[in-house]
């Protein structure tokens, strides 16, 4: 499209009014009265594949760019050729309690060669240099990120000329776009350029730049490896009025009334010739900016608007503050609208970083400004990438989980080979350790004694696929992913070994905690066998397979029986020396009592095994969290998020209040709300994870009620199997049992102070297991006003209010039309029908 055509299109839509954004009046905006002094406080935009971090500088704007497939090289084969032959020796050392020697041998025999997977790379910076002062007229500057429509704006006035820039990352158009307007004819003059200058350095790994025609510039290069991944990025400018031309490799706009800038990037991961792909995409843009914007907003809102959350009204003082001021105040006072903004911001981040066909959200989502980012901005699989996807199902974004499915496919592909080559387990099983990259690299990563020798990531990853089925009822999906579950289990069929009458994973870890071996309280070690978390993961996996096999009639019964036999020999759950759930095979003294990793609590969240149905086990797990918190756990962002979810499951609103307040008040970059994740500037997991954690306070659906009666014969570890008393009318059922229906628990753990501060609140559009959409309204005392359950796939569901355990009946009764009333209300639902729940 020529400059002339662009100008004609623009002419139809231009208005000259450029007014201050008045973000203070909007509860859906992050906003600030100054530009970001560093990347950390830039506003993030993304379309799943392309990401931008926008600082909002007045004259020298510099948008940090990312493309999700730009990693530091092609797949690296890192199998340690000696692992297999030394594995028996390492295992024997662990069995013998010679764990320091085991660690030393693992350090060379049981690491990847080389040590690390590929890491995520920064792409380039998009420099938009305005030909005007860099000083705004006093007090006029404002920037915002509006998470209601996924637009970011910058407004300022320079001596009576008002300027406004708007940034979007459009999934339908597949590009980033900027609109620059002014209220004065001919006042838009700028230069547009792209360069690879991370951290303000000179160009690195940039192999070419050139102008194309009068309105486009393109550049590209390679990552640091050979042959590596090549990338290209290009920008094209369309202007109304004035002129557009190129000098050197810069596109210049002179005296225009308005300008639209587009950005495209590809790598060789998806395009053979990235430069050609960039240029043809840019040349093909025919829609006007307003058309692209309208399409973008509709697309974004089709996801974002599925859930509406309100913790009630903020005070006039709170509403009067900028976002950084609200962050500072959030450490001491609950801010209802700011808290729901933070919740929706997490969903915004997921929509912006994980779309069908893109790569999964990594440690920084898709946003990274560094050549060598913290932790490689990779996929850490011992909590972080999983946490990124916690909100997907419950906050009604199940269709954004596809990239995680793709990552599981990639890791299975690579992990099957690692299983055979490093463990000698050549039965179709796949192994995954605590990190992976875009290629699904499944070899151990690093030689970090607290995490490297942990082979139990695959069960956690595929758990998300079982959960997807539970939330959606999609049996075709379950059939499709069943081979992943099976392959994850096959590895353990081949690798579990004997220890004191148990089947154990050896070696393993309890990520990322350490313990003191007996008779030595100075040397903290981490390598072990039969960690409690392994039992939890394998219980869920083996029983998930049993359940899927029965549901889908797969005829895999012999395999299921084999798994059940192994499960019966896993180490049991026991009480430890401080009254918590024992974390290791023996009752070792833990070395890091305040660690954020809540590994032994996996079965309480995200797992579904530990519930209040077995109060003994539940109390042990709850005591472990209590003990951790007393020693300073939940200090970092993802720790606080995991703590919040667990506090919900443990019915401890006080702990949830502490963890939410801690994250919102102390762990955020104050303008951008990005979790600061020290020592890195940004770690995305808490931004994704906390919204999911908060929802465990309002709605739970991980428990099930048995439909087989007390004689079902199935008794998972920890259940009150079969015992009955006068008021114990219902029996719980667990993973592995198909004779069950879900239990929806309304308002289990709402902090009363939160409810009181906002005067009550509501949530609409959450999803519950069994295929239900749930809305809940609560009052200023955290009591139920009403709830609304919509059945998406039919079926029976029980509903209860508060924290009454299954098997007791002394809670608060609720009612629904046609279903009578009770503490545990049974609804037999029809597809598409909504059921109104109220107090009995
Ligand atoms: C993030 O912020 C910290 C401190 O505010 C600063 O030291 C660091 O350089 C920033 N990082 C980037 C990438 O701007
Ligand atoms: C604004 O106008 C005043 C008065 O004409 C002038 O002194 C000042 O330099 C101008 N500032 C900018 C940023 O152009
Ligand atoms: C442009 O906006 C500025 C700031 O509001 C205002 O002072 C000025 O009068 C406006 N100019 C025009 C031509 O509307
Ligand atoms: C570039 O601009 C010049 C001067 O306006 C014009 O002569 C030329 O045709 C333009 N080239 C293209 C490719 O649009
Ligand atoms: C750039 O700014 C200078 C100084 O204000 C001005 O003289 C010049 O006309 C501007 N150039 C363009 C192309 O706007
Ligand atoms: C709102 O904030 C402004 C300054 O930011 C202050 O002057 C004003 O008094 C505040 N109003 C209220 C109601 O707090
Ligand atoms: C995702 O993309 C695949 C093909 O790329 C398509 O078959 C599938 O329907 C898409 N899923 C969604 C939820 O859009
Ligand atoms: C370590 O063990 C020694 C000897 O048993 C004991 O005196 C000391 O108190 C222990 N220290 C700690 C921190 O447990
Ligand atoms: C947050 O509040 C706690 C408790 O009042 C206080 O100890 C801490 O220093 C505060 N942190 C920040 C960053 O303000
Ligand atoms: C509760 O769980 C513990 C630990 O697994 C188990 O020992 C106990 O038997 C369970 N209690 C009941 C009543 O099932
Ligand atoms: C109940 O929820 C459904 C689905 O979210 C919605 O369409 C319906 O309007 C809601 N009904 C009431 C009474 O809120
Ligand atoms: C229900 O019974 C349990 C066990 O006796 C008791 O701890 C709990 O407080 C009771 N709850 C209510 C609401 O009465």
C-alpha cells in the first residue's frame, strides 16, 4: 500500500480531538503519571506470539520486542552418555545414606552435557523518536494499560500541542500497531527504526538492516549459536498528511497529522525466510488502524469478558491514586478494585502470551529484554510453567491451554529418548526434569543440588490434561491425551525401585528443599529417594489413568492393574517431627523451613487428593503450611500465589489475606504490576498464579461425592472409607473412581475483611469441574447472597456453602428451585440450564 492510499484511508476516520485519558476514572486501567524508568515498569502487550514492553517515553520511545520462538539455538542433544551406567551406583549411595557422595557423582554423571537447555532471547527494540521536546507541559503526562480492551496509551501536552499514542498487539491482524495523533495539524514528525540493542548496549547479533520502499524498514540476524535460529523484524509507517520517506535504514515522517506504525517479526522456527515473511505481511496490511483496533478489541474481549469479578467498591482515596500509589498502599489496606484489577491483569497476561498455535508462556511469559535473562526465561517445570496455566481452566480460558499441550507433546517426544538413554527405561515412557525449553529438552538441567535430579515433572504436566477433561467433560480430548498420561506412567513403571519394602523414585528430590541427614546437622543435602511429593504425583497419575481407562473403555486394564499394584507399595503419608506432613522418606530435619516451595503439599493444591474428608491427613498438610509460614515462606511472588491457593483449600482466610497482601503490597513492580521475582526483575508465574489462587477462596470443585454408596469398595489412601455415623450421609470419591459426581463449594474461604472493605462482591463466569459455569454474589460479611450454576454438559452436581467436610452435615443449608434444600444440595442438571442457589 502506498503512502497515498494510506492517507486516503486515514482521512475517513481522523478526528482532531486529543483529550487527556482520565484514567483515574477507570477501574480497568494500570496508569501512571510518569514513563517507565526501566523495562520492569513498562506496560506489556502481546498477541500470544509477539510481545512488546512499552515504557511510554515522551520523545525517545523504545518498545522492547519479543517473538516467542526466538530462543538461543536449535535443539541441543544433552544426554549424559554415562548416566545409565552410573545410575545404579548413585541409587545405591542414596539407599546407603551416603548422599554427599551421591550428589558428587550425580554432579558429573547425572547432569546434562552441556548443562543447560536453550534460553529465551530478546528480539530487538522498536525506536520511535518524536521530533519534539522530551518534557511535557507540567502535569499533563499520563500513560495507561487498559485491561478491559487491551490497549495502552500515552498522552502528553507540549506547549499547547496534545499528543496521544496508542499501542495494541493484535492477534487477528498478527502484528503490533501504534497510532500517533496530535490535536495540531502537521505536528506529528518522527523517525522509526528497529535495532538489537538490549540493555542499551550497541548492536549485538544483528546481521542486516535496510529500508524497503519509502515506508518500511527491516532488519534481522541470528541468535548466538550456529546454525541457530534466524529472525527478522520490520516496521512500516502509514501517515495522514505530511510525508513519509526513508533515510539510511530509518523511516521518517514529516509534519503528518497522524501516523500508524506496524511491527511484524518471524523466525526460522515458523518461516523459511523470515525477512520475506515480514515484508509481505507488512505490505499486505490494508485495514486501517481503527479497523485493526476494533477487530483486536473484539477478539480480546471474547476471552477477557468471560469472567467478571468484583471485591466491591474501593474508597474515594483509593480511587484517587495512581497505580504505583495503590501498590504502596496495598501493603497495609485492602483495596477491592485494585485487587480485582490485579486478578484480571493475570488473565490479560495469559490472553496476551498463550494463544492457540503459539509457544507456551515461559518464566517471563513472552517478554524479555535481556540477552541472558534470569533463569534463562525458560520453562521451569517444578512449579513455574504449571502455575502459568493455573488460571486457564477455572477462569474460563481453557482454550488458551493449547500451548501447554503442545509443550507436553514436545517434551514427550524428547523425553522418551532421554528415558531410554539415561535411565535405560525403553518402554515408551517419557521423563522430564525441572526445566525445559521450546524444543521440549528433557535432559536434566544445571547441577543445582536442590532441583536438578528430579525426574517427576511429567506427571505434573499431564495432570493439566486430566484437569482439562474434568473442567470441560471433553472425552475426545481425553482420548487424544491419554497416551501422554500413559507414557508419563510408563517411565515410572520402568524406574521405580525397591527400598525397605516400598516402591520409590530413586534418586529424587523434594523440590527445592534440603534436609539434614541423620547425625549431621551441618551438611544440608537434597538428593533422596521416595519423596512424599513423588507419592502424591504418582497417586494422581496412576489413578487418573485408571479413571480415563474406565471412562473411555480403553481396555488398558492390565496396565491399570500394574499401576495399582505399584501405587499400593508407594511410601505412605506420615506425621513428621513438627506435626506436619512428612516430606521425605525418613523424618529428616528440614534445612530450609521457610522455603517457598510447598512440594509436600502438592496433593492439597494443585492436586486433589488431600481434602477435609480425611481430617487427619488434612491437618498434617495444613500444619506444614503453618510451619512454613511461621518461618517466612510465601516470601516471593509464586510462593505467595501457591500459599493463597492452599490457604483456600485449607479454609484459612487469614493466611490467604497475608499472602495476597504480601504479593500485592511488596512483590510488584509498582507501575506495571509485574511480579518482581527477585533476583530477576520479573517472573510471570505469580501474575498468572495469584488469580487462580484467589479463586480457591471463592469457589472450589476438586472434591467429589461417591454415587456408588459406601460399598463401592474403592478406598483411596486417606479416605474415611465406608465408616458411617448418623449425620454422615455422603461419601467422598477420588481420582480413579468413575462412580462420582463433582462437589461445588461456594465461598469456602472468603476473608471477611476483604468482604467488609468492599461491601460485598461478586464473580461471574468461573468454571467448575464437571462442566459448570458459576456466578456467586456475597455480602459484606462474606455470606452468600445468591449463586448461579449453569450446566454446560449436563449431569449431577452437589453444591455446598462454606467449609463443611463431606460426611458431616452441620453446615449452612442452601436451596435451589426444584432441588429442595440441604447442606449438600444435589442438582440434576440439564444442558444449558441455569440454577439459582440461595440461602435456605
Ligand atoms: C529492573 O529494575 C531494577 C531496579 O528497579 C533495575 O536494576 C534493573 O536494571 C531493571 N531491569 C531492566 C531490564 O530494566
Ligand atoms: C514552550 O514555550 C515557551 C514559551 O514560548 C518556550 O520558552 C519553551 O521553550 C517551550 N517549550 C518547549 C518544550 O517547546
Ligand atoms: C490541544 O490540546 C492542548 C492541551 O489540552 C490545548 O491546550 C490546545 O488548545 C489544543 N489545541 C487545539 C488546536 O485544539
Ligand atoms: C518514494 O517517494 C518518492 C518521492 O516522494 C517517489 O518518487 C517514489 O516513487 C516513492 N517510492 C515508492 C516505492 O513509493
Ligand atoms: C523538528 O523539530 C525542529 C525543532 O522544533 C523543527 O524546527 C523542525 O521543523 C522539526 N522537523 C520536522 C520534520 O518536524
Ligand atoms: C486526590 O489526589 C490529589 C493529588 O493527587 C489531591 O490533591 C486530592 O486532595 C485528592 N483527593 C482525594 C479525595 O483524596
Ligand atoms: C487450534 O488450532 C488448531 C489447528 O491449528 C485447530 O484445529 C483448533 O481447532 C484450534 N483450537 C481452538 C480452540 O481454536
Ligand atoms: C547439632 O547437633 C549437635 C550434636 O548433636 C547439637 O549439640 C546441636 O545442638 C545441633 N544443632 C542444631 C542446630 O540442631
Ligand atoms: C509491608 O507491611 C509490613 C507489615 O506492616 C511491613 O513489615 C513491611 O515493611 C511493609 N513492606 C513494604 C514494602 O512496605
Ligand atoms: C487418613 O490418612 C492417613 C494418612 O494417609 C491414613 O493413615 C488414615 O488411615 C486415613 N484415615 C482414614 C479414616 O481413612
Ligand atoms: C447465570 O449464569 C449464566 C451463565 O453465566 C448467565 O447466562 C445467566 O444470565 C445467569 N443468570 C442469573 C440469574 O444471573
Ligand atoms: C460441625 O462439627 C464439627 C465437628 O464436630 C465442628 O468442629 C464444627 O464446628 C461444626 N460446625 C458447625 C457449623 O457447627
